[in-house]
C-alpha cells in the first residue's frame, strides 16, 4: 500500500463525535460545500439503503467504514445480520455502546478497508456510506473496490453514498464554518480543489474549550461515469446512480448513491 494521504486518526477522533454525533450536535457531517446532510436522519438513510439494496431481514450486510455505527445499528434493528468495519477505535467504542443501548447485535471489527479479512463471498450486501470512499490514491481506491467485490456473494450488491459532483462543484466555496455549537466551539474549513487529481483538500481548524488545533484531510471526488467504469473493472455489473431520495441521479441531488451488483 502507498502512504496515507492524511492522518485519519487525527481526523476521526473524539472531537469529530463531539461535533457530529452528540444529541445537540449539528447532525451528520459533510466534507464539502453543502452544509448539513441530505438525509433527514439515520432512519431516512436506512430507508434508502433498504430500498436500493432490496434488503430483507436475515441478510448479511457489511457496513464498510461504519464510523460510529449509526447506520449499522439501524440495519441490525431491522433484522439484518450486520458486520461493521472501521479503523477508528474511538468510533468503534461508540458504535458498540450505542448497539448495546439499542439492544441490537452488530459485529464491530477494527480493520483497514484496503485489506479486508478473509471474508471471501461472506456477505449479501456491502454498504459504504457518508462519503467513506476515495481517501487514497487512485490505484488503492480501485483496490478497495475489488475488496468489496471479493467479500460479496455471487449476485451480491454494493451501495456507496458520495457527494454528487455536479451539485458539489456548483456549491463550491473557498471556506466556511462547517459546525458551530451554542458555546462557541466550531469547525472552520478552508477548501482547495485540485483539478489534476480530482482531490478535494481541506485545512480544518478545530476550536473547542478555548483551544485550537489544525488538521488536514483529502478525499477524491467522482462523477458517476468514472465510478461506474471503476466498478465495472472491479467485476460489478448493472451499475446505477441515484440521489438521496432514491430517484435516478440528477444535477439537483446533493448525494450520489452508486448501486452495483455482481454477476
């Protein structure tokens, strides 16, 4: 594997949960110009996943880069057998605590999406939600797709939730306050878009309890035709694009949900 493009542990930490996962936080995070989230809440996101992946109780689902387990726990509550994988110990601790509070069973695993465990043909469905794809160089991003294909059973389906590039570019701003709490704590982001690499680079200032720290992160932006071709090269067929409401993708959607199926 090539070197990481940024320090993921510094990005996905307790401060991230403080701003985006608390009862009085700003809701699901967004890393681009559109403030807030296109989904009204975890239940709405679970509804779209359920619909587009034709989920049914008893199906085995991998939530890849599951974060703090919001979607994984919701799908488990609806009767799926869910495994959640993430690289953040902080997120996994929160996911397990929330699963226990909800009285649902989810297998949470610490791991790297670039090198998945020996799960060949284990899952009926793979979910990769809330812009959880595209954080490596292009060769490694493609490897992640082949890993997704490997762990799916024949006929299995993948759903990926990403920024809709068309809307993203139309809404682009050089900087913004991404999250703001009533006590004055905030996240302030400065943006840079590199057209040569398709990477969106963010310089973030975290202001909390009167202290400030800075970090950077990078993600890859995708148009549907490019990601469709990448999925096809990884072995998927019948690749389709939808918006956050489950209808075919158009320029007005904030989110792009790519659904791909194995033969």
